[in-house]
């Protein structure tokens, strides 16, 4: 009884998940998109290298934010699994598994974030590479980072679709949030073919904002309906026994 009393309520879990989802969204987007967008010039390895070396504090901030995003993401993925177990335990496990894959790819992008800086810090006299070759190598790693980030978005889109289904069939969250999140997931999965996704990015971004921001706000402000969560959990437990 003491352990049950100590466990946070579903509403509290939902609010914590919403906070960590918002933190992950901000840190990942600012680190991977905003900061790299300012420093990396895809058509010029020399300018990219100069930008990074001239703005090292900003670059390190981006790396730290990307790394923090991974940790934030792990927390809310696990909390979402716990939250949606009463809806469909198997599907919730699958969504959690996909979410962990997303976190793993995020960790890879964080590694690829740091590598170019280390390459550019290499003294050319101690290697067989010229400064221009080191700059080209750094830019190549940034391109790998971009490819990995696109793959990450595909798996994130799959997670959104699965979780949207779980929200729709839950009794403790508005169904419209599930529909919006599932549509958002389909948009992110377009990154399976990046040229199409790049062309439709304004639509994808708008769909993401309409789905993910309301969900985060609902979770943080409203949480979930505790009574309905427990009722659905009781039904799920009776079916499994």
C-alpha cells in the first residue's frame, strides 16, 4: 500500500512527460537545426570551418543541447509507455521500442556533431591531411549528421503514428490529439525520401506545430483523467488475467 501511495498519479506522470517532451523538442531543435543552420554552409567547407572556429562557445552549446535532448527524450518515451499501457500493452511496447531507436539515432547525431570540431582542431602538420582536406572531411561528417537526422525523423514519425493511435483509443485524452499526432507522424515519415520532405517542409512543420504543441500543453496543464485511466487499466488487467 505504501508503494502504491508513493507512485505518482497518471496525471502527474502525464505532466512530467509533457515537460520533458517540451524540453527535448527545444534542445534538439535549437542544437541540431538553429545553431548548425547558422554555422554550417553546405556549399563551402572553408566558410563552415571558419564559422565553427570563430564561434566555439556557440558550437559547444549546440552539442550540449543535442546531448541533453537525448536524455530528455529517453525520459518521456519511457513515461509515455507507462501512460499508455492500459490502452494496448503490446502497441505501447512497440512505440517505446521505436522511441528508443529514435534516442539511439539522436545519440549518433550528437557524436557526429562533435566529430567535425575535433577534426578541425587537428594540426595539419601532424597528419597527412592538408587544412583544406580537413575542412572537407569536417563538412562530410556534417552531411552524415544530416542523413542520420533524416533517418531519426522517419522513426520519430513512426512513433508519432503509433502513439497517435494509442491516444485515439484511450479514454483519458481527447481523441483529436491522437488524430493530429498520427497525421504529424505521416509527415515526418516523408523523410524516407528527403527531396519530397524538403519540398513539403513548410506543410510538415505546420502539421507538427498543430499536433505536438497542443499535446504538450494539454499534458502539462491538464494531464490525463485519473479516474478514466484507472478504469481503462482495470479493464485491461481483467482481460489479461
